[in-house]
């Protein structure tokens, strides 16, 4: 079995790279995540990275709020550090459905970072396809973790059809309602 931290780190790093290319003028444009600007999306992923840090027993860094791109990079680094200890994968963490293994939590947040990286890239004129092998694995993970039927409508829109010829990152975004 592969280490869930590998894909988590790759998805997180890809999202951070997409965020790093965001200009101040792009922070207020609408993202594909309905109702959120790029700034609000960055604030969300800062919180997601902080959640991982907390779940693995750390304390997330304080976000300045002035520079969400820098705040996301800092939160992502803290998440990378928090998951570095092999023993952390065995711990039980709190989730909405109760206690789950920390390794499973990484599986939940890996698609989160990849799709939000796509959100950012797609509206800021960047290449929006993550490395294909990573995106294909994450798409399969999302199809199991976020089934088409019975999904939380506050978190995910209904599955939409990806345009013909779409790569796996675009297909992931469509699966998650974009």
C-alpha cells in the first residue's frame, strides 16, 4: 500500500504553486467554486491546511490576512511538517462522522487541494492540469469518497459532464460539481 502522504503532499504542493502565481488583482475575481472569490478560496485552503496541522497534533500558524498567497504557503509548510512523523498516520482524528484514521483524513483532503488548485488555475490563466498520474489517482479516490448520489450539497455540486477530451484534473473538477 502506498503512503497517503505522497499524493497529499503532491496535491498540496501543486495547489501552492498555482496560488503563488495569483496576482493581487486576481484575488477578487470569482472562482469556479460558486460564490467564492479567489481570495475566499485561498482563505478556505488556508483553513484546510490548518485543520490538517491540528489533526496531526500541531498548532497552525497565524494567518496575517493581508496576503492570502503567503498565508497559504505558510499553512501548507506547516501541514507538510505536521504529517512528517510516520507515527502520526496511526493516530485517530476527529471528523464529522466521528473518529477516523489520520491516513484516511489525508485521503479526504488530497482531492480538496487538487481541485482547489484547479479552481485557482482555471480562472487566473494558468495551466490547470496537474500531473496526470496524480490527478488520475485522486479522481479515483474522489469517486469513492464523494459518490454521485447522496453527497453533501453544501460541500459539492452535482456531477457535471467534463468537456470532451478533458484531462483528469478537469474531470475531477467536474466530478466535484464544477
